[in-house]
C-alpha cells in the first residue's frame, strides 16, 4: 500500500512538473482568429459601423491605416534578398493597423453609443486576446524590413500629417479582407482566394 502511494505521488509530481511545459507549448492561432472573424461578419459590420452612424460619416486616419490587398502586393514587391518582406511582417502590420483603426473610431464615439458598448469594445478585446496568442507563438524576434517599420512609425507619429477621410466601416472591411489573405491557413474551407486584388472598375 505504501509503495502504491509513493508511486502515485511520484506520478502526480511528474504531471505537475509537466504543466509548465504543456502551457508553454505553441497555441493555436486559428481558434481566436476564427472568433475575431465571427465578430467581423458582414451583418455586424454593416449594423454597427454603418447604420449607427450618420450618412456619409467619415473619420480622419493616417494614409497607412488604410491597409488593403493592394498594399500587401505592393509591400511584397519591395522585398529584396537583403531585406525580405515576410508574411509574418505583414501580419504584424495588419494587427497594428487594425488595433489603431479601432482606437480611432472609439475616440469619436460617446460613452453610451451602441457601437462602443455593444460591438467595438468587445471586438477590441478579441483582438487583444489574439494579439497575446500571436506574440506568444513568435519563436524569435526579428528586425522589421524598412518598408514595414516606416509604416509602423508613421501610424503612431503624432506629428505626421498624412491624413485621409474614411468611413468607420471601411476600416473593418479592409481588416476582414486582408486577414483572410494573411492567415489563409485558418480559412482553407472557404475555397476562395482572398489574396486576389479586385480589378478597378472602368467607366
């Protein structure tokens, strides 16, 4: 009986010792990102980011905060052998731009505005959770390419005056599209190429 209890105790201690290892294992990005996607669905974007705002309402953002599929293509084209632009760099940029865009909208909303209380605050929390998992999974830190770092610097520069007027909804529309392109491994079941840049309409 005593031997059994000793064996059981050793087993429990071994399991407890393994807990930090298990908790430090790589976490799945697709789970929290799928939750973000559900919150970013077209119905909620239309309701909270368009219908709850005055017609043709716009806010001022930095040019670099309008992050579209064309921007991804352009940045990849700047990639060189000595300073390659990796998908991870673009994912870093996507996350920073989206969180900055959400902050821009929250700043103009009254405390009791339904978009703030019923949507954007929850969405920001989901993005913060994903941000934590995303950075936890980074195996090593690397210096960003100059083209990406310059954008990062400008979107947080209080003295930078490259402003553009956009609708609140367009901020999340662009985030939704570029998310599918940059994290396509999480959305393989869609059978749709979100990285395809839409052709400009001709008149």
